[in-house]
C-alpha cells in the first residue's frame, strides 16, 4: 500500500476530472484518497499521514503554503503539543510519582483534623 496508493492518486490526478472547471477538486480528492489509504493500512505513521496536505497542497497548487500552514500550525495547537511533551517527559522520568510522594511526605497520609 506504500507504493500502490500514491500510484493510484497519481492516476486519479492524470485521468479523472471530477469538476471540469476546477482541477483543484480532483487534486484534493486524490490527496484525500492517498491519506485514507495510508491511514487505513498504516503504511506510514499516522502523524506523517496527517501532514500530507501541508506538503502536497502547496506543491500541487491547491492552496498556497501560508494559508495551509496557518490552519495546521496554530499557536494553540503548539501550546497543547508542548503540554503533551512535558507530560510525557514527566511520566518517562517518574516525576509525577516524585511530586506525589513529596506531597504525601509534606502533608501526611491521613486527612487533617480542623
């Protein structure tokens, strides 16, 4: 599927014409077909599959690079990615357990009496 899906997508672009007035419709369908085939077969990692439009849309002239990158690379998305990476690092080095143990040492294991 790694080689068959791009070949079929190329054949769609060359021989199919879904909207006679707008070639971008056919190109977008071919890219969506490629993504669906790679997503289902997991021929490449899913993160790579998700980033295919960032490369192919400007390369094939569907959308300019500035427009597509503004949709993909939003500051909020990078905020979430940074948070996820920090949480993975904390879990990898057991920092979450160290913090929990320090809190237990500091406050004790039984509920406080007021």
